[in-house]
C-alpha cells in the first residue's frame, strides 16, 4: 500500500470523528461557533480527499504534490480553513452562549 494513501486513511478516521462531533454539536445547538467549527472540519476533509487523490493518482491535471499547482493550493486552502476555523468555532461556542439557539 502506498505510504501517502495509508497516512490519508488514518487521517480520514481522525477527521471523520471530528466532523461527526462537530455535526452533533451543530444539531444540538445551532450557533455561530458550531457552524464555524463544522466548516473547519470540512476544510480538513478537503485536505484528506486531496491526499487520497494524490495517492491514487486521480485528477492528475490538478498537479497533486507539486508546488504552485491547483492541487497544492486546494490542499493549502483546506488546511488553512481547518486550522483556523475549528479553534475559532470552538472558542466562539464556549465564550458567547448568547450567539446560539437551543434546539
């Protein structure tokens, strides 16, 4: 098995757990923090899908793994979104209880 694919599959398990947890929080309390956190988890999912496509050589025109390619920037944007939105969403949901609506 390809090393990149193995890392992507391990990451997929972790990101799936984060996405399920974020979605459960979003369904329980619909607030700004929960929405932002779920969007960040989706950003991490984009990173995982980019690595799976790189490992399986899908959509090779995207230039997976090469600097200054569309695949590189898609991967970078997903990572930036995940790394920024997940903690911001968590902090918003903890510090601003008035921004959420109970379901």
